[in-house]
DNA sequence: CTGAAAGCGCTAACAT
DNA sequence: ATGTTAGCGCTTTCAG
C-alpha cells in the first residue's frame, strides 16, 4: 500500500532554484522574521514555480508537532445527542480553530479496536491534542490519553469529580431556571422526564429540577419523576405514564428537546392544550425546538462559546505541561417560545 | 504550540534494552517475517517495559505512507443528505477499513480556507488517499486532489462524464423500478418530486422516472414533475401544488425519503388515503422510512457495499499509479412497505 | 541576514 | 537471522 510520489519537489530543490540555503527557504515558508524582502520574493517565486508543498511528516519529525487536533466521539454519543448537537459542535470548534492553522480531524470510535488504533495514532504524534465529546462514565479513553501525556479536553463530564480538563454547560442551573420559570408562571404540579440516570448530565438536570422545587418550598413528589433516555419515544411513553398517574399535571420539564417533543405529541394526542393547559420546557435547543407545534421553550447551551473554550483550553494544555485540571462551566440560557 | 514529550522511548532504546539491533526491532514492530521467536519475544518484552509507541511522523517520513485515509464531506452535503446517510456511510467505510490498519479521518469542509488547508494537509502526505462524499458540480476539490496525484475516490458523480474514480448507486435504475412498480400496480397518474436539478443525482432520478413512463407508453406530463430540494418541507409544498393541479393523482415518486415523508404528511392532511387512494415511493432508505405512517416504500442504496467498494477502489488507486478512472455503479433495491 | 550542519525516529537495503 | 548504514525532508542552532 506504499505510495510513490515521483518528482515532488523538496525544500532543498526550492533552495537551489532560488539560489539560497535551505534554512532561508524554511524561514520563508514558516513566515519567520529576519529575511530580506527581495530574498523572500525570490524564494516565493521558486516555490510557486516548482509547486512546492512542505512534507508534513518531515516537519512533524523535526518540529515535533502535528498541527492537527482530533475531535473524538463515540458512536453512542453520536446517536444519543443526535446530529444537531454534534454538527453544531463541529462547526463551533471548526470556527474556533480557523486561524490557528490546525487541521481538525473527526474520529468516530465504535469498538475497542478503533479505540486502540486511535490511541496509537494519537500517541504516535499525529495530533497535538484531543477533544473528546462527552463520554460514558465507564469509557477509559480519557484516561488512556491523559496517561499518554496527550493534551486532552473533555466536552461534558463523566462524573462530578472528573480529573481531566473539561468544559461543561451548567446543567443544574439551566434545569433550575427552567423549573423556576414554570413555578413563577403559576404551575403547581411539575413533572420531569429525565435522561438515562447513569449519565452525569442527566443526573445534573434532575438535580436542577429538585433544587428549584426546594427553593420554592414545593414538595418533591417521586412519582412526578420519570426516567427517559433522551429519545422522542421515551418522551411519548413517559408523558403517557404521567398523564395517567397525575391527570392534574400542569407542567413538564424534559431533559432533552427531543424528549420534550415526544411529550408534546402525547399531550396533544390526549387532548391537552399547550401551554394553556400544560406547559413544557426542554433542555438543549436544536433543530427541533422551532419545528414543534407549539414552538418549544428550551434551555440553550452556548455552542459557540463551548467551541471557543474547548480550543482555548486545549491550546493552554499544549503550551505547558499539565499541572492542573481546568474546569469551565458555561452558563445556559432559557429561551422562551410558545410552550411555556 | 509545540509539544514536548519528555522521555518518550525510541526504537533505538528498545533495541538497546532488548540487546538487539534497530532493524530487528523494526521488523518485530511491523510483524515482518524472519525473526527468531525468542528474539521476537525479547523485543516484545522490551517494548512493553518501556511503553514504546512508534513515532508515526518518522515512520511516514521513512516509509512514505501515512496509514490514514480521509473521508471528506462538504457542509452542504452533510445537511442535504442528513445524518442517516452520512453516518451510515461512515460506519460502512469504517467497517471496510477495519482490518487494513488504517486510521479513518473525517473532515468537514465549509469554506475555501478549509478546502485549501485540507489540500495542503493531504498533499503534505498526511493521508494516503481521499474519499469524497458526493460534491456539487462546481466543487474543484476532486480535481485539485487528482492534480496533486493523490489517490481519490468519489462517492457519487458530479456529472455524467466524471473523470475521477467513483462509486455511485444506480439512481436511474432505482427510480425506474420504483415508477415501474407503481405502473404495474395500476396507477395511472404518477407525479414526481425531484431533488435540486442542478445536482446530477437528482437528474438521474428524474430520468429514471421518465424512462419508466416511456417504457410503459405512458405520456410524460410536465406538470406532474415538481422540483424539490430533498427536504421534507419541499415535499410538503410540492405535494400541495400537485394536489391542486392534479386532483386525480394516484401515485407519487419522491427523489428522497425525506421528501416523500413530507408528501405523505400533506396527503394525509388533505384527507387522501395512502396507499389506497395515492401510492408513494421514496428514494433512499434511512431512519425515516420505518417511522412514517404508513411505512414508506423506498429505493434502497446498498450502503455496506458502497463502503467496501470505496475502500477497495482507493486501495487499488494507491497500489498503482492511476492509469484509468474506474467507475462502479451499484444496484439499488426496491423495498416495499405499506405506502405502495 | 543567511548558509552550513546536526539531528528528529524510522524503514529498507545491504552486509554479515 | 540479525546488525549496520544510509537516507526520508524538515527545523533549528550556530557560525559567519
């Protein structure tokens, strides 16, 4: 599978053609200071004439950097969070990376083989750092990378005491503000449909719900809490359960926008009116929120800010040997539309 | 942004520790034949003790290969085809690559800057080959890569006379079989909602529709053809138009499953029954088909086969200097569910 | 400001 | 079967 690229010009040939030394060409290529303008022009011309492109392997070897970062996600995450969140994050990270001259590599890990292969790839020095989409609690990947001394930043925590640098949204606060809003607007019986409770993010959103009730002095009724799994179907089913158990329900907080959309469907099918009769707020704010009927109120994560922060932390991590785990929790925002 | 990895063991240190030469260690690492078992074991032990991982930059430089392939897509494609097609292809290519020891890199190109950066990355030798998701007709990327002598395989053509190696599905044949099926089941007035007609794939599906009518000796009524853009919304709108213009319509062929789902919605809202009253067939077969009510009949692309073929062609392209453009058109399959 | 020279860590060809 | 050696193409001192 070896490839031969005949007649690919090297830096040396460029130097010869421009009548300068190799060091000078290297300086020009890397925009280093201290080259006379006329020399620089001559070199630039030679580069253009020869169609020279630096060999990245050689540069990596000599310069000990790859000029690339990987954004890794597991298949589970991908499906769970769905395309919108995923693609928004990719976009945000891409934007944040734009002027850093780094190549963004997406990697999907679906098996142990792929996990191992990726670790070898990363440890082999093909990327300068790794961004990890929120991984399940049991995923050993973050620690494998950290142990290998690779700059690594997580998007989302695995647990409350994560010993890796990460960026996360304020899930607790977001949920709390959503539920507080429902309470403030006079709703008395507020249910919640959670995410899978073995995921930290789902636990946080549930905690926010409880904190809001506590603050308002409202009793936390266990049967108003139903576990879902972030999917639309789980929203439909959970809502049906809730309506049966608590016909007097007048508000629902769902731990994802998808789940909220499912709940909305069931409510309408049951003849309940939203928001007059029952108010609904979801968490996360992607394609779906604007498409539901009525439009869904949600807690929005600051996606662009997440992207920028991920990149900034990774760069810091790359600068200095990691002496500390840095954690950034970004504020979320309650977006009111028609459903609450 | 340079990274220092202090104390990362090199092949040389492994050799010293195992008491052998560097060549031997290299052979062991690369599973080359001709090493005595006892020697191999000694080397393996040294590798394990030191936690040695090959430096991939050095390997690339010396071995002139990257052991990585890129799967590139443009943002337009991504949104257009939606997550299902995209993720299915990624999965299929990943599977096909599993035992080749190559790392799969996904790259999203959203701007000229990113396009240029990627070409430098690829020309710089960081990937052995490039897989391109079907690109718009005007996209210069395939030619840029081909000109640079990089093994490149397209998924989907840009035009009928594509001078790049590609894999495509039999869009014409698939559409033809769908429409023929509608004709065979006694439908007389068959409309079609196309994709954006500046895309070759959309043209092909429309051609298939026309060929089926022609073969059956049915007149091709221009007003039965409405241009959509593969989205669900375009399906809804086009269907509304069609119902107005041709109340007697009794079948629809939509150029995507998403569009078909939109058409289905509008039909039901208009009180038409599917399939008794109007039959519907879509093209492409992903999440949506099973979720619509009634379940959608579709033309299915052989995703796994596409993945395998892409990888096979790329490997062939890498073996020998490209002497010819190879084209593979894969058969599609009509999947009958409830809507037709 | 610029040229020369010393590696970066590995593979592959050549000795032994 | 294994050790030795010559690069791969670049960055980065270090002289000049």
